[in-house]
C-alpha cells in the first residue's frame, strides 16, 4: 500500500500527530510539507517541500490584515507547487491521500481521483456550537466547514471515542524519568506565538517556587529554576513525570494532556479558530483553566499561573473521570488501510 501525506508544518503538533499514525501503517510513505514539518521528516521519509499559508505576526493575536497580505504573495508559489506535486504524486501513485486540512491535498486527490482522508481535531458538532464574533473568525469557520465536505473525515476527540470520533492521537512512550521534583512543563509547539510567550514567562518564572521546563523554545539553555529545549524526542517521558502543563491550545498537546491526566493552564491564540475551539472544549468539560490573553504581559502571566496552581487539583479530578485512551493513531491507521 502507498500513502501520500499532506502535513501542516507550522508547529510540531500536527507533525507529531501524523507521525504517530505513520508509525502504525504498514505502507510506503511519501510526505508533502513545509517549514518545521520539512525539517522533521526530510531524513525519515521521502519528503517534498511545499509552500503554504504563513503566520507572520509575532503578537499573541493573529491579525487579519497582516495574515492576508503575507499570504497573498504565496499564492503563485502554491500554484507552482500544485503543478509540481501533480507529477510527483502521479508517479508515486498513492492508494490514499491523508491530510490535516492542508489545502493542496484536495486538488491533488481530485486530479488523481484518489480517496482523501482528512484527520482534524474539531468535531463538526462543536464547530456549530461556536459562534465567532469577528469577521476573520467567521471566515475561518466557513473555510473549515467547506474543507470538511471533501473526503472522509476522521476526528480524534479530546473527550474520547464515540460514534463519530476516535480517541486522541498521541505518541507512544515507554521511558521513565526519575526527577527529584515534579516540574511544570511549558509546551509551546515551536510557533512564533509560543516563543513570544516564553520570552515573557522567563522574566517571572524565577519568582515562582516551582521547577519549569520549556519545550519549543528558540534555543536550549538553563537558568535558575528554568530549563529550555528546542525539541526533545522523549517529551512524553517529561510529561508523564510532570505535575502540570502550561500550553497554547494546539490539539496534539491537549490530546496528550487528557490521555496522561495532566492539569493545564491554556492560552488559546486569539483570532485562531481551531485554538479557540480547543480551549472551549477543555473549559466546557472542566479539564483545564483557559485564559484568553489580549496582550502578552509577564505580570499578567504570573497572576494566571498562581491562580492555576490553586485550582490544579480540581482539574486533575475531572481528568481522572474521563474514559479515554491514547489508541487514536492505531484506529486512524486501520481506517486508512481499510
């Protein structure tokens, strides 16, 4: 069997989720991705570098004007990619195409007349519940609803499998760390948004009586009660040994938190519909504390962390009540190979 994957390459969340599925497949794999996705996969599988939408803004709020302007100039490059990928994909001749809503997957699957499977974390029913206020968020909702109409949809749910969803897709971990003190992990996904948050957090974390480990930062370093890593393959070993997590609202990270029952302080990116929906699901089910930051300020972040530390036991109790496992990757692979 041959499977062609289109993978979003902005942060590590989608990258790691799709890799967990790939590991479960008995198939020949080819990947089309960009940015961090290309760097991650290029030495693991045959990988084609493509262009896609960009997030140029360094603030915590995705600004529509900057987003549209920056991506306007990438459209000709994406058109060239489409032509190039058509010939590459035709030669590879996949049995199925798998995407995480990367747009180029749709025309390629149609041109080749191949089955398309879309794996994405937002359930259509939850999407209907959310009522965006801004025009930009409304456009994102329409965009998602349109993409949902193409191919077969597979939803890894943050609250467990059901008739219309599977359990979360998480990486496997058999390692164990023996740490003197359980740390609080700060998982930022490697995006520019997350790095901006980390820069502010580093200013105030030494004043809090906890050990902190930051993943997805721009460089590795250690200072007082803080350790920073750009990336670690054994992140899950650290997660299992942690007491709690501070994170953005990426679906893959939240999936690992609910599977391993870790309380979390969540900062969804503003004007980013997927993150807003993920935060909504976590808050609705009492699985974490969600705070929407209008600006990134170190003292505000400190205030929220101290508030969270007083409530973490409540979130842990709710997480333990969830009937959920991390077998979503295995189930997704079965669907792809069926």
